[in-house]
């Protein structure tokens, strides 16, 4: 999936609430995977056979990609985005607030805006 990230990031500006919602769902899933200890490789490199069987990431790969997904969330999940997109974001991003407290202020702002 990471090789498609540049193309995916280009879709952030598309004014379609459906697409924006899908970007939030994708970002949520990616952040869950990148923070999951079961998908992290140890310090020693695994063989490519192991990496083909199960999607795994090194700490460095995770550290590189996490900010990109957070930035995508910050660009899509705004008080100005369509209400449907806000509701999708509130539903899906609730599960990662604990791991990414920097999203909390935006999340609460939008929650209060939707209510």
C-alpha cells in the first residue's frame, strides 16, 4: 500500500465527501497497522518470504509513514469539510485518539460542531 501513498495523497483535495471519508477510513486502518506490535519486525531484518506472507513494517518504516497519514487526516478532517465526512471521521478516528493525542483537539472541535 505504501507505494500507492503518493497517488492517494493527491486525492485529499478532491471535493467528494465519499472519497474524503474513505481517506479517513484508510488512514485509520493504516495507523492501526503501523502501531500494531504484531506487524512490526524485530531489529533484525526478516527475509522477503516472511514479508510476503504477512505485511510487516520496521520501526523506521512506521516512523516515516505515520506522519504522512496524520497529515492526510489533518487535511481532510476539518470543521469545513462536509458533515458526512465529519461523521465518518468521528466514527473511525475515535479508536486512534488514545494513540495519537495530537488529534484530540480537532476531534473535539468537530464533535462539538456536529452536535
